[in-house]
């Protein structure tokens, strides 16, 4: 028992020293959490926008119901869905900027509603005025991060200087007094963003969103969204989970912008009559790395029910099955527990890495076409994968394959757990 305890203490100390600070930084930094909050608040728009595209294809396109002569009139009403898709997906960067500023302004004690409007104006100032509608989507996501944060930081700093505020008489209504109070800080903020846009275009003949996209966003997406980058994210996420920290949420600060850009790019490709090519989407996560919760824990649950000789393990697993089917693994992680359990750390990390790489090859080889419909968190498995991958039977086959591979990997460690329990009882 002492050797096991020493081993566990050493592993825990190592993770707390090297991995813990990553989670602490991402979970406490107000700028990173504001970006994460923005994507969380925007999730309903992404889901509705992606399903609008799917309905447009199945109902109003030449390959859907409109291809039949008796239903050809449906093609005239494609804008019912395409306008929803445009407003939700093709304006993604604008809404991200607004929501980041709202969240950050709230954290800084400013008026969040006004912060949201101010950041939107700053964002539009930096955008190509001749093609505003084409520069509000995924290609401007990173610009929206910078503008949402910098505009509010600058405005908040200026608002701290009492000397530049216009003071109104006490008889003036509070709303009007507040507007004049912030007039000079707002004017300075907008003027500085105007100078940045004007000087930059005057010297380079390029708009800032184009520069940010080419210099920062594309390289970042290529690195994080690569096979190696995603594998590293999976490993770090699982290690954090093992320490009792929600690894998926902690790593979302890095991974979510890449996935949102990917799903938006896939929607644009499908709308243009092309095949989607970006494989790292939320559907990929829900199918290959977080099936039945982080660590593909649904496979561990099945392995325990089949092979475990411990009644306590089986009782907890039976209670956890319905949440696991809906992708909620906390009952197993904290109840079994998997957290800080040295027996299960290896399969808990290894299973999603192996299954994630299987998913990568299935998607890049063309066996499964990448998703262009946002996956809905909390939906029962199989239904979730079937819808997210637009009704492809391959998604169901791969879901079963992931579960089977996970059961094979976890079974060895369930047997080790049996042997360990037998020794402890003796």
C-alpha cells in the first residue's frame, strides 16, 4: 500500500507542477475566459445556423426535395434558410467580438451592453468598407478576439481618468449624464482604431483583418488543428480530467476557435457546392475523443459491467450509464473514481488518443466526410453522430468501432483493478 501511495503522490505532484498551472491560467485569466464565454453564448446560433444549411440542402437545393418536378417551387424559398445561415455563421466574428466585449466589460465593472456596442463599432472600423458583409465570418475570428479585448481595455483605462469626463448638472437625467460622461473616452477609443485602420491601409494597402488572418490565424489553426496538435490537446485534456479539472473546458480556450473556424469553413464549402475539408470539428470530438464523456468512458463502463468482479464498481457504473450515453462522464470520473486513480490513468489518456487518430485517418481518407453541421452537446450517442455527420452511415459504424476499441483497451485495466481489489481484501 505504501508503494502505491508513494507512486500516486509522485504522479499527483508532477501533474500539479507542470499541468496544473496551464489549467489555472486558462480558468482565471479574464481575457481567455471572456473568449471562452463568447463561444459558449454563441453556441445556439452556431447550431441553428448549421441546421439551416442542412435544411436548405435537403429541401430547397437541386439535390434535395426541389429536384422533383412537383416540388420544384421549393427552390424559390431557399433564402428562408440561407439568410439564417448567413446571419448566424457568416457573421460569426462580429458576434464573437460583441460577446467578448460584453463578458470582459462585465468582469471589469463597466456597462457590458455599451461595451458590446463599442467593440462592434471598433471592429467595423477595421474592416474593409467595400466588402463588410464578406469580412464578418470565420476569417476575421482572431481579429474579433483582439478588438473585443483591446477596445474594452482602452475604454476602461480612459474611463478611469476623471479629468477627461464631461460632468453634467445633477438635474440632468442619469442616462444622458452617463452618455456625456463617457463621450471623450469613446471618442478617443474610436479615433485610435480609426488611425490604426487608416495608417495601416495607407502604408500597406491591406486591411488589418487580412493581415491578422494571414499572419496569425492561418498558422495558428494549422498548428492547433493538425494531427499532432489535436493529439497534444487530447493528452492535456485527459491529464487535467484525471486531476479533477474539467479538461475539455480548460483546453477549449485554444481548441474552440479552431473548431469554430473549421465548421464555418465547411459550411461555406458546402454552400458553394464543394466538399467540406476541415476535419477538426465538435462532431469529431463527440465521435472520437469524448464519446460517452471525456476519455471515451462509455467503453470503461461496458468493460466494468462485463468483466469487473467489484460490486461497488458495477453499482456506480449502472447509475452512470444514462449520463454517459448523453456524453456526461462526471459520475464515473468522480464517483468510480477515475480521478487520481493510478490504475486508470493510462487507458484514460490512451483510448481517446488512439480513437482520435483513427477518426483523423477516417476523415482525411474520405471514408467519412467532415461535418458541416454543429454537433449538439448532451444529445444521446448515435443520434448525435448521425445528425452531426449529415446522416452518413459511416458515422454510426465508426461510433461502434470507437466503443469496441475502448472496451478492448479498458478491459485489461479492469482486470488489473480486480486483482488489486483481491490483494487488498486478502
